[in-house]
């Protein structure tokens, strides 16, 4: 055993999987484990508490009081100096622990530890005057002003020469935080910035602060806790090194394109964005934002969340067309469109033929993740898409189309356009598919899980049954797909989807169809039990 412990690579691997309390016990159990366990324990420090714990008892006093949070009750502990800090007071921390730290995080704590300015000033005078005196070998900082605004001017104590990345969360109205961000941006290769609105402001627009952002090394920008208007979007789309942008866009009462003469549509301009996340109250605002994306781009992921539930079929078609024209088919792989349930509509007001055609998206051949949930409209596969999808999206792994309908339930009265024959074709031909969400008519299935076909579909049946096949599907979301025989559907899935481990259906709170939907739910639950998969409502 002692010979094994003498191998340098073994001990760190053993410590990697341990929790903090176990690491401490391990460090004290054997001299061979001491250094590797301490290296792991101090690798990622998430507050000032470990530093304060290393100071002499006669140096500091801790005073605790309750603080009121928006939802949670927390305690705040303030560090009070009993005397001046001397260099010798930091000997234990600096000689034994400081050089082990690689990530220092100053964020939210349930029990907040507050260091007033005089403590930082004392630490500053007692340490090496060069930046990074308290974390000399750290490579990453996570710095939030949520409860530690007073720490911002003293960031140089932690930002040493090895820091390559900083994640900032700042309040743009606080000058010393903005100044600190500017200073730090010139000392790291990449940093992430989140602008948070002041707690005293109900509606806060970030437009005025966007010109203050240091763009030189900024790779990620989050503007999700304050609003931006359409006027602020053009420069965001062409920031030189920005890879990920998350923003909440306020459309206003009238949605018009900003009158901004711009070179952004020039063929010479290229966007660095790879991930774009937009939340807005109206799809038109998201479309205007997307129009400012230069033609030369390498966008990989687009997520849009519409929180007013005001989509229409024509709006969805325009959005799909714009995504098709703007996104680079060679790089674009992740599409996620999410809406909220809109106002209830009577079934008589719904045009059963007015569904949203996804054909415009089929030219984006690199897509691996497609999730579209727009409950105000009908988004589903048509039979003609079944033969196209395997060649249009050959690497698709996740495909979910409006299987999470709202509890108004009017979609549920419309029979799906595809049946198990089409489902089988998709499962057979999309070899990478792992998660699928579709409504389909499961009543068209015969005994033993065989497919019932119309005479004009016999040729397809023969093709499907010519050779035995299995797929790698792991999760299936069926919504309120109509089903008559759970045993026949069980046989079909057991034969062709042996790896299926999750089958989910949707319970519709529609009193007029309560008996029907409960019958569907029970049958799908029986299917899940029959194939040994977990089942759940969603």
C-alpha cells in the first residue's frame, strides 16, 4: 500500500472525488495525503472565510446580525479589526495555503461575510505590493457585487499575473465597479460581464451603460436583469470578441427598426457571436435583433424566449425564414424557441389547417438540437417532412416540437398529422436521435406492434419491415397523442427503442375532454410500465 501511495499521480486522483469535509479528514489521516488533499481543498475558494480563519485570534472579531433578503433570511457577519494587520499575521495563510488557490469566487453566500474597507486596506499594506498578493497563482476570478460591493477597489489583491479569466457581476450605476472592470479588462485575456440592475429600481434600462463596456477582451455579456431597447442592439452584434450574448429586449408599444445607419450589414463586418440568447415580450423585437446579425457570422446557438404569448402562424413563419437566412448552415447547431401560453381560445376559433411549416429550417444541415415550444400556434411535423429530416438534419440528437401545450388544451382536439409509420421512419433513419417530442396518432398500430397501413402505403410498410432495426432513443415526449392499445404500442417500442428510459405525456386540464385525456394518460402510463421506462406528466 505504501508503494502505491508513493506514485505522484495516484493521490490527486483519489482526492478529486471527495467532498470538503472528507478532504479535511483525508489530509489529517496520513502524511502522504496531506499535500494533495490540501491542494484540492483550496483549489476553488468561494469566500473570504478561509482567509479570515487563518488570521490570529487576537487580530479580528466577528459580529453577526440578521439581514432581510427578498425571499430568504440570511445572516451577515462583519469582520472587525482589534489592531493593525502586520505581515507576520499573514504568514500561515501565505506560506501554507495561498499558492494552492486556482479559482477565487466572491459571490452569493447564505451566511455573508463582510470585509469593511479598513480590513482590505490592512491586508493591502501587509502583502506584496504586486497584484495578486493574496492569490498569487490563481487563474480565474468570479467577482460579484451582490453583497461585496466594498471589495471592488481591492480586486488587485487577487488579480495576479496568472489570471486568464474573470466573471464579473456589477451594478453599472456604481462608479468604482465600472472603473474596476475597465482596469481588470486590460490585465486578462478574456472576461465575462453581467450587468445587474440596482435593487431600488423597478424598471431599469441598460442602454446608457453599454458605451461604458470595455470590449477589448470581453467574451460573454449578460444583460438579463435589466432591459435594453432595440436602439442598443446594433453595437452588441458586432462586438469584436464577444462570443456569448444574453439580453432582455423591451419592444415597447410600437416596434420599429432603430434608425441607425450602420456598416453592420456590410460584407466586411463579421460577428464573433457563437451563442445568442434573447428574452422579449414580442417576437418582432427578437427578429429585429436578429436582423442586425452580420451576414458573415459563426453563430452556433440561438435561444429565444417570448414571455407575452403573442405569436401567430405568420409571425412564426417569418421567424423561421429569418433564421434560415441569417444563420450560417455550416456552424448553426442549436435552436431553442420558447413561448408562454396565450389567452384561451375557443375550439371553433381555431383553423385546423393553420399549422406552422418548419420547412424553412430544413436547410440548416448542422442542427443537432431543435426545440420549438410556441403554444399559441400549431407547430408539428407533416408527413412530407418525414423523408426529408434524416437527410436535412443528419446529426440531430434532440427534436421537440410543441409537445408542451398550454392547459387551455384546444390543440388536443386536433388529430396529429403523422402516425406510427412516420414515427418509425424517423426513429430508424435518424441514427443520432436521443430525445424526441412529437404528437402522433398512435391509434394506427396493429397487433404485436405492427403498423396498420392504408393500401397506398403498403410499399412503405414493406420497406420498414424488410430488415429488423433498432434506434438509440432514450426519451420520448408524446403530449396527448391519441392511443387505443397500450399493449401494441408497448410491443412496438420494446422492439425498436430498447434504450428508451423516459416516456412522458401531458395532462390537459380541459373539462370538456377530461374523460378522453385521462384515458390517453392511463394508456401511455401503461406503455411506460410495459417497457420499464420512467413516466411523468409535464
